[in-house]
């Protein structure tokens, strides 16, 4: 149960983890190759001609240590980038997905957190605006339907029918305006 929280939930997260693992494997193979190269006879032979044998072995070991430290720092940096990516992008994106699922299921009381000023925050703001417009349209439609029902219940004379037609026209205009708002973006 504890590990489920850390398992990748999305394709984007899995893809990022794959890239990180791939980069790690590449750098580990580079380290192994570098280790073999620096311990090879060519390097030692070249260094033996220039410096004393003890110094050449120390120099090679020092170079190997530096390469290992650099690779370790690089892997640490990649891990930090992955953690930041997950925190700054994946968690807000998951909240947006959960909120829009609730909205599409008819729960218009759901609002998305608009914490960040980046694209995800802007997306959350626009979805909240869309949700508010849908709520307004639903309330307007219910109000007009109630008004139409009352008008029709009061009588069927020509003035009542004309009022009902006017209410229907207003409702149709409101729905048309709502539909046009989708194409303005």
C-alpha cells in the first residue's frame, strides 16, 4: 500500500522514469568504460614515461575518483529534477484530472486549486471559469423552466402562450451564447 503512492500513475511519469533510468545506465556504462580505459596499459605506460610509477597510479586513481564523483553528482541532479518534475507538474495535473472527472460526472461544486502562476494554474483557472459558466447556465435554464411552467399552468390564453414563447426564445438565446463562447477561445 505504501509503495502504491510512489508508483507512476501516468504515461508522462513512466516516460520520465524510463529516461532517468536510461541516462543512469548510460552513465554507469561510461564509468565502467572509463575505468577500464584509465586502468589500461596505454595510459599507465604513457604516464610511466612521464612520471614515476607511484605517481602515475595515484594520478589514475585520482582521475577515477573525480569521474565517479561527477557521475554521482549527475545522477543526484537527475533524481532531484525528477522529484521536482513530479511535485511541480504531475501532482497538480493529477488534481486537475480528478476535478474535471468530478465535473464531467455532474459535480459542479468542484473547484480546482489555482496555486501556481504557470500553465497548470492558468488551465485550472480556465476550467473553474468554464465550470462557473456551466453552473450559471444550469441555474438560468432551471429558472426559465420554472417560469415557463408557471406561465403554462396559469392558463392557455394567447398572452400566456406568447409569454411562454418569449421565455423559450430567451432560453434558446442563452444556450446559443453559451455554445458560441466555446468557439471564441
